[in-house]
C-alpha cells in the first residue's frame, strides 16, 4: 500500500518545478491560475526569485502548494500513476492543504487564498525578532518535554514539530527558547537555530488561528477521495467539518508528523511517495520507519522510475 506525502515550509527553492513548467502546458496553466487568483506574479517568484521574496511566508505557502499540485497532476494524468494503490494522503503543516487539494476535498483556488492569508496571519501574530525556533537533534521527544518542564521558563517554549526519531522542533518567544537552549547545552544535547520569520506551531500563533477561523469555516470542503492524516492528532479524517476544525487548530498546535508516519505504517503502508519540492519528508520516513520505502518526486526522471521502484 502507498501513501502520498506533501512537504511544508523549508522545502522551497528558487526554480522548483521549473522542469515540469517547461515540459507541460498543464503546469503552465496551474502557475498562471495561481498568479490570477493571488493577483501578483507568484510563478515568477517561484521560477526566478528573488529568494528573499520566495522566503516570505505568505509567498512560500502558496508557492509550495502550486509546485506540489503541479507534480501530482503530472504524475496522475501524464504518467498514469494509479492512485488506487494509495490509502492515505498526508501533508506536513501547509502540506496538509496540498493533500486536501490533490484528494479532491479542497479547490486549488480556495487553497491558494487560504494559504496566502494563513502566511500573513502567522507572520503578523508575533512581531519580527520576538520569536524563535530551534531544532533539537538526537533526543527522544519525551526527554525534551521533561527538559522543558525542568527549565525555568516564564514565556512560551513548546514542541512545534515532532518530525522524526531524533528530530524535534521547539518554538516560542526568544527569551524562553534561549533559556531552554542553555539547559540543552548543559546536558550536551545538540540544537540548531532555525532561520524563520516567526515562531510557528505554538500557542503564540493563536491570534493567527483565530483570524483564520472564519475564512476556513466559510470555505467549501468536500469529503476527500482518500483518508487524510491530519497533523493535530496524527489520525485519519474524512469528515469536512472536522477537517476544517483541525486546520484551524493546526496553526497553533504541534505537527505530529512522526506519529503520523507510524500510524500509516501500522495500517499497512509500505511505500511513502513525497510529492513536491525537496526530499525533507523522505528523510523523515527513513529516520523513523524500518522496512518501509520512501521516494521523492522532484523530476520527470523520478516519475519515470517510480513504477519500477514500487515493483521491487
């Protein structure tokens, strides 16, 4: 059984999707549709940059959706990949929107609008320079949570992403994160500051969740054609109203990606296929699951070789 995975922020790169854009009219049409919906040249930012514009959260989010959706359309329509072999679609943070679009639950135009707004709201929730995120490496999440409890923290210091075995992202206000890093240093635990513009997926994002609530609730969602694994509870969901609530909660909640992978594996998934820019999610699969395969689809060659790899 296969699962399709859709990447989130951090996978963006100037020029992503350019091979598909040059080779297929349907991709040019998708990029043009994104420009028309958002009323600015997102396609130019994706293909040519500049990088600092692509890195703006309100641009990054619809940009990754556009590339992921394009690759999915080519995989399914031009190379006749059978989605009948797939049970689950799952996306990392904003990738959950890509999963919903590709599963027939959410219209592409509506997703573009929601992600552009989501990016703006998440950016505006905390003044620039007041938030911080770090990656903690090589330590179990239970140990990390205990260290947070042991550390004297007056503000916000929370698990933002439980990505994979030995890879956990912490988010909060700068002072609290710095205090937590000192505790990690004393225990000789490695951490890396992340270049982000805001502290995502923690309680500091609640204003963004509140502001996105009405927009998400007013958007039409259909029952998806595949089971969607949501980030909030790492479980399957197909009921549109519940999906909406989970998308609202997701903004300020932990992305439970490691648990999502384990859930899909425990329910029969052997092959995980990453649809979109980069290979971040494929790496997380390898770190977390044994006896499973992961494939990243970034090029036409990747698609052509996929069926052969799945038969092995």
